[in-house]
């Protein structure tokens, strides 16, 4: 319960809450909890609205990251937006996957990043966040995975002492 946790401010001083949601999935209880956090005297709330990325956004991201002009990255950006529907989380995950699969790599000979859009186009994108998260969890250390598996069986809220014990 958020009000209960915040009322113990001396014990939880310095806590950092991250609340994420999609606007169309908000319910009254979530809205109430967000309002409680905003109204509590010792909290500072920063809202960060993340919208879908369009081709120009991804072009800018790729151009700045790969140190290439937009005219070189625009086609790849369009492909990434098509594959991810502009979801920022999927954009980053997709870009990571094409780097890990060596579809986007730095050429020492050409002294720049290179890719083949036809090859990237064949790269599959996961249909859901669950599959992407599963892949990320598979990369965690074994001890961390075991701890998370146990914690997941204990419910959606855990006492601090329980987490420390795990």
C-alpha cells in the first residue's frame, strides 16, 4: 500500500518509485495511487511521457549513435519503425538484437557502421514484452534468476526483510 509505505518516510527516505502505465490501461486504483504519491509532502514527482517513435526519431537516434548522416540511416530507421511499430522499448531491443546477431556492425575497413537492410528485414521481432523480458532474464546470473523465481511465487509485494533473506 503506497500511503502506508510513504508514511514511514524515515525508514524509506531516499526511496525511488517508478510507475509506468499506458494511458488507455489506467484504472481508478492506479490513478488514486499516483495522486497519493504526487500529494505526499516529501515526494518529488517527475512525469516522463514517452510516445511512439516515428521514422525521423529513429533516424536521429541511429545517426547520433552511429555517427552517420540521416541520409545513410533513414532506410534502416524506417525498417526498425515498421518492425517495432515505434514502441521505444522494442526499438532499443530490436537494435540490440541486430547488433548481437552481427547484422549491424562496425567495419574497420570502411571506418563506419554497416548493415544490409534485406538481412535486417528478415530478423524476427518478438510479439510481446513477455518474450523479450524472458530473453533478458535468461541472460541474468543464475543466483539472480533463482531469487527472482522464488520472489515471483510470493506475490506482487514483498517486505524488505523477505527480499534481503532471499
